[in-house]
C-alpha cells in the first residue's frame, strides 16, 4: 500500500515529526506490483512487512503541530433531480513535497512558524501571513494528479469536464471528431442488444415480426468494422426500428446480465438527431460518449487561488490511464511525480459484470483495486443518477460502507474521510467538487507550513 501517515500519528515523544518514506517511491513500488501481477491483492502482506522494515528520518521542528481535523461543509445547490454521490478520502497531501525543500527554506518556515519569546505574538503572526502569501505567489509548482479506477468508471469523463471548465471547452473541429465516436457507441449498443437477447435465460425474441429484416441486417455487421464503417442511413433506419421493438426494450432492461455501455439508451433515443448531416455534438453528448482508454492521456490547466491565499494561478496536470486489467501494466509510467490520486468508482455497477470476462462483479473489482491504492487519493463515487431508479439511499449507504471499511483496516494508515454527491456528466456539480478538492490541497499545504 502507499504509505503516508498524518503528522498526528508520526509525532514522537520529543515533539519531532518522523518523515515517512517518499510517496513517489511507494507509488512506483505499488505500480510495479500491479503491473507484474495484473490484478490487485497479491503479495499484500509481503509488501507491508517490507515497508515496516524501512528506516525513518526525523525532521526537527521547534514546536509540535497537529493537522486540523476540520472538514469542508460545502453543499451543492443542485436540484433534487441531480442529487449526487461523491465520496472522497482526504489524505495528508504533499507532505514530502515540503520536506524536500532545501534546508534554508525549511529553516525560514520554521522561524516564521515559531515566534521568539521576545517578539510580540500578534506582530509575528502578521509577518507569517505576509511571508506565506508571498511564498504562494512565487511558488507555482504543478500539482500532478492521477485518475485511477476500474474500466468504465468515468475517469475520462472527468478529464472532459476539466477541459470544459478550465480550457474553454471543445472547438468546432473537436466536436466533429467526436461525432464518429458517438456513431460507434450506437453501433456497439445495438450489436450488444441483438447479440445477447437469444442467450439470456429465458431468451428474448422480437415482438414485432416485421422487424426481423432489421435484426438480420444488424447481426451481419462485423464489430471489427465499427471504426471504419461509413454508417449509411440504412443502418440508422434498421437501428431505429429495432430500438422501438418491445423485445429489444425488454433486453435492455436485463442488460445487467451482459456488458452494455451506460450511454446506450441516451444515444439510441436520439438516433434521428445523430443521423442528421448537420448534427454537431453538444457538451452533454461528448460527456456521454464512450471510448476505451488505451493510451496515457494528459490535460493541463490552471485554477485561480483565492485572493486571501495569494491570488496566483495554480497549475494542475491530470493524467488518465486505462482501467481494464490489460491496461494496468501501463500504470507504472504514470505514477512518477504524482502528488495525489483520484480513485473513481461507478457506484451504479453493483449488479453488472466486467467487460473483460463477463463474470466478475464490477463493484467488487473496484473495491479490490481500491484496497491496493488506499493512500494519497480522493474517491469520487460516480454515476449516481442511475441509482435513482433503485432505492438509492440504501444502496448508497451500503456502497459507501464497503469503502469505509477499507479505511478502518488496522493494516492501513489513517486518513480523514468525507463525502459528496455528484455525477461526472453534471458540469456545474463537477466544478463544485473540484473546487473543494483544490481547497483541500491548499489547506493541507498551508496548515503544514504554518
């Protein structure tokens, strides 16, 4: 496990703070372990024993310090229809970042945080505030964040939201490129529905026999053609007829028995719009589109720091890697230099199967993977809007408790735990959530220095 404990737990009897092993080093070890084994929960006890044998260094402070236990009580103003679920774990972020500062800078901070007995307390406190704000204006180190999670959890959607919120959104040319991706989603959705209906138990048949020619047309299509298919109007006409058939609708209601992208209904409901030659995807259409991540994706953006904290533009760099089992071997290259991990979980996947094997429960896969990266991260519980079709309050609490129990494991370091309600396709709510994440970064940094 990534191992970085709070300052409260690391104080020794002399008032010193014990420095834990570098988070980047531990992250690399974790990435190597997952890459070598291809699946989490392997050699867990062996890794813990190795971490316990690592020597620690002491960083002497003139005064003892406890991290604040206060949590942000911000609440979203979204309507009840977009009530969201977003569970996050606040860790002791970037402690190593400041311990790596040169000795002169550390001595300066210590001096500022520990007023001498001869100077007035208030005068020294004001000096600290000015120095801190000046330091914040001068330091613009990029905060590197890594999005992790099982496949189909919504990581790429968050990357898209950052582009909408902080980089002026998508250009006309970028929207047209997404059009092909949306057509592929329609192709994949109708192929999965027509291919699986006869294998369900009990199997499902078309209700309207007049739609049999359309079923035959779709079944003849090869999924390997999906990216090169020219999508004639005939394709959309057959797809529209099948989607309106009660048999296909019944198959969709049982889609938890096979893999189907979560945006299938969204795009199949708007076939006439997609087939229109003048159609240009909206932001919501782009957020709903799905494409399997097979390469490391990166987005760079800046976020305004509140004026009272220096007023600078804080640069962020967010990385997205594929979450499928076959893609996790590529995580190693992404862990280097990472200061925080956002672990994304699809909370609506409690009764669905993995794309990879069609057997493993997707939520269980997320919990198992989460146990291996429980350190220095935040946990978005994504896709809450689907749960409104169920007794979502009970389901929400049950899922939350499963992850909460991981944080209570005696073999896992202690962190603060708090939650939000959100969905990755709601731009306004994601903005609120990321503002709160940014606040947590600032608070951890400022509290540690002062």
